[in-house]
C-alpha cells in the first residue's frame, strides 16, 4: 500500500511539473498562478465523482424530452396525445434512443470545452428543470403545447447567441457583481437545499418524498406498486427496499467513509448501490419484471452499443412567422429563466471551489466562462436538447477535491465513453446517487452561517432566496424572489429615512451589508471605452482602504455585542477531504458601521 501511495505521489509530481500540468496550473508546475493542492489524480477522481453523480441525466433528460413528442406526428383526431397509438409510441422509442446519445454527446463536448478554456471544475449537460419547462410548458406533452418542438429548439438556439452577446459586453458578469452579498451567499446555500430535495425525490433520488394531492410534499418511500397515477404513496410508506439501500449504502456508508477522509467515498457509494441493484429477482433490483423493466433490462444487456442520432439532429424549425407570438413568448421566457439560472449556478460553483475574488466578486476567466456557457446552449439545440447549463452536481466533484478544468474534462471524457456504453451508464439507479446529492447539499448549506442575519434588510431577502430555490424547484425563481424582496424592502426603508430627514431609521441599520449600484471590479469594455481609459469606481477602493484602516484596530477590541460572523470563503482542504469555510482577513469583512464610514469617506 505504501508503494502504491508513493507511486501516486510520484505520478502527481511528474504530471505537475510537465507542460500538461502547467496548462492546468497544477501544483508544482512553477507557474505564477499555480493552484495550491491541485493534484493530477485528485482531479481525475473528482471528475469521476461528478460524472457518476450526474450520469442519471443521460436517461432522465432523454425521458423528459421524449414526453414532448419531439418531431413525431400524431394523426389521432380523438386523442391529441396519441397515448395508445402503436406507431406513435414506436416513434417515441426511437426519439428516446436518439436523445440518450444526444445528451451524452453534448455533455461530453461542452464539459471538455468548458474545462479546457476556463480551467474550472464545472461540468455541463442539459439542465433539469429547464428541460421540464421545455417539454411540458412550451412544447407540451406529446406536442400539445403552443410551440412546436422544432420552433422551441430555434428559440433555444437564438437564446444562446443573445447570451453570447451579453457575455461579450460584460453584462452577465456585471449582473453578478450587482447582486447583494447576502443573496449571493443564500443562492449557494439554496442550491444546496435544491440538490438535497432532488436527492430525496423519486425521479432523481431515493424516493423518500413525493408530491401530494393535498400537500406540497408528502412522505413517500413506498414500493412502486403502491404508487398511484399522481406519484403519491397509497400505503406502505418508508418500506421501499431500494430507498433503504440508497440510504444505508449510498448515504450512511458514504458519510462514514468521509468521516475517515477516505478518498473516492462518493464513487464507492454510487458503485456499490448500482452493482447491488443490477441483478434481477431481488427486492432491490432496478429491472423489475414489468414491461418497462424488461425493456430497460434488454437495453442494459447490450452493454456496449452506439446509436447515431437519426431524428433530433438539426431538427430546428425556422418557420417562426407561423406562430410569432408564441415564439417570442418562449424566447423571452427562456432568456429570463436561463440568464438567472445559468449565471447563478455558474457563479455559485465558482464560489464553492474558492476562486471568487472577495473584492471584485468575480472569478478568473469569467468572460470566457460565460461565453462558453452561451455557445453550449446553441450547440445543444442542434443536438435536439433543451438549454445546456452548468450542473450543480459539479459540487460533488469539487467536494472530492476538484479545483481545475481537468475535473470537467474527465467528466466530459466519461460522457464520451458513455456514448458507446450507454446501456451501462443509463442503468445507474437514481437511488444510487440520491444520498450523494444530499451530502453535497449539506456541504453547500454551510454558507448560511456567513449571511448577515443582524440586519432585516439583508436577512429577509436572503431567507426568501434560500427557501424559494428548493420549493419553486428553480434557481432562477429563487433569485428573482430574493432580489424583488431586497429591492422593495430596502427601497421602503430608504424612502422612510429620506422623508423623515434621517430621524426614522431601523435600529439595526448599522449592521447592514454595504451595497452600491456601482459594483467593484472591472466594468464592461464598452463602459471603459466611453470613460476613455479613466479610472472607474475610483471612490470604491479608497473607501475600502479607509474602511480597513479605521475599523481594523477598533474591531479587534470590540465587544461581542457588536460583533457579527465574518464573511467566509469556500476552500478545499486535502487533509479534511471536503470544502470548508475559511474566515477572510478582517480588512475584507463588512463593518457593522460601514454605512457611516462610507459617508465619511465620500466627504474626505
């Protein structure tokens, strides 16, 4: 074992010192911007973890988009959904196989592209939630919606190019820096809660909770034969063998291994549950003796196969003038949902791996990252899928130690291999990855402690963001709810203060987080052109410097009555084996009296 460890260390050192290591800024490469604790084998392991955590998307995305009917034609005048039409269902089966290849292919291409260009450990694939909106609200079940499948793909394609334009002029980066600090922190924790909700659900998790006809959520965990048409348990709750397999092997065992800092703990849990569930004639089999189970098992037995995309490749319909109103509505909806969903997810993942600059609120190669994200959306539409986005399951790989684009490239290569071994990777049960998502959600929820709970104007919008993300099942709607709450609440407070001449102010206003409509960092290039090279945001650095000088000594001796938790930054600790929070320097910490100091600075 010691010889094996030495061999691994030697390999890490060898790769780190090579040109390959210098490209990805691995530890030991000698580059001035080398990333500490970024080791070759750790990156590979993190990429495998990310892949196994999000491999469910191969089958699930194909299933969701197949429900749209794609370009299958229904000619049944009595049943517009053609639910019992044999020819239509055969077409759907062909579409499903196409979309399995398309999902794996686009995930492979975009993850490798993003990892190489940005050197960030974030993988890409067609987004959950976005695909459901595409299939069930825009196109409609079996094509019963207002927009055809081909026209919806055209909207996604155009949306990608609009995103590219917004990224090039710097608007997406600027939008992120405008978001108040507490909402940024809450969005990361909210994504963690959303991940946990997905991990507990039945579609992509262990099935411990489900929707309910009487309540928003209900306890579930019953065997499939006790589920009604609504997906609700009629009886035998919490008696599903597959759920308990996922909890004990995929959850408890994984957490136990993590407590002893065992590397690849996530992969071990996922693989064990998958292997246990593949044999038939067991209580925990993934292939029950049902028509659906038989079909899945027949596909699984093929092991290695390649199916070219026959129906969904370049299926875009450019006849948008046939339904201009519906097309415009679909395009606008995709834009405002995706700009917050994709941008928020990408920023939160960058923050989770500890590369966000606490002063500027930006991360390295952000323009390139947002541009690659935008191009991926348009490429995905050519494959016949809905919007491609940064996957929040990338947090599992980051938790495993991923810090560079090599993690994303490893995930992409795994997706490329899965194109030829789709029967195997499409047969990883959702209950094998459910508890992994819960554990990653637990790690991301640590950011809650860094939120400013002292001031209502920061705490309430942050909490609204926190709860809306999981309960609306949307990152975008969570951000919208939090931002609207922040704007309305703080505008009312400001107007009251203005009208009263400063006599009526909240008692805890001195604890508010500093915010300005002039965000720090480098502004978009078109603003720099109009400024003709002059310094922008010149006041902000002066304020920050004076703020640090004034508050550094008093804060050291301040009593606990006026102290508050400092903002925290996610970093990866190889010895701990998972991300943890590290306190920033005091000069980077918002002061309880920053509002007063800002005024003093501006006068000076």
